[in-house]
C-alpha cells in the first residue's frame, strides 16, 4: 500500500492480523537493505553504505502496543591489538561484522544503532575511498585497535545507556586475515531501568 513502516503502521498491521484471523498472537517480520550515504573521511566523496536489517513486530491479543525486535548487521574493520603490540611496524586488520539485536519500549529507527556498532570497531567501512581516505582509515584503525571482545563490550555499554532498550544481543565476528579461523564474541542481556 506504499505505507511507511513505523510504530503506528506496525500496530495497525498486527491488530488487523489478530482481528481477521481471530488469533491470540500476531507476528510480522521484514528484512531489507538500508542505505546511508557516507562521506569518505579525507576527500569527503559521498557513497552509499548498505546495512542488512530485520524488523520484527509481535502483538498479543488485548495488548496496547506491539513489541519490536530490530536486528542490524554492520560491517566494520578491526585491527588486532596483540599484533600491534608485538610488531615493530604494522598490525593485521580485517573486516568484521557487528550484529546488534535490540528489543525496545517504543519504536526507534536504525541510525543510532548503526553508529553504536561502527564506533565499537576499529573503523567503519566505506564504499568509496581514494588514497588520502585509505591513509586516514588505516591510521585511524591502527590507533583504535580492538579485539572482538572489546568491540562487543563497547557496543553493550552504549546499548545499556539507551533509555529505550529493554534487551540486547551483540555479536562480533572478525574474518581473521592471518588465522585459519574467525574470532567471535557475543553478549546478551535484559536491561531493567528504574
């Protein structure tokens, strides 16, 4: 119907499913790519970055409002702090994925959660980089070296501070560039606010 996906439209959809199907519980899940235009850090050239997202709404019969689960896959770069510490020059870096899943009291859109993920790795990923941008990104990532465990904790701390998040799961998987295995860490927690 061309209707925008938000709290009100999800509530209408789920209420309609409950009513038409005489159901006790309704669930709708949407998977979609979400694009944000990013400026390269040095040349400021714009290019879209794609994030894979999933939004699930659930509503029980008689409930005033749906519950939401938002899941986002955010590509980042990680640089190994151990290789940085033991090498005379350089350190191994690799692409990693930070997967954030959150339950919220009220619907909140994606950009804030994407920023949390990107700032938890060594560096965001950019679609378009010229040489001055590559220099900036590699130097920034090198100075901001993190293990997957560090990245998971950083993201968890930021999600804890969100007043709207009631539960979260953060997974970080690094596609190791010099090891025969990937590195993985995860955290999951219910957040109770006074």
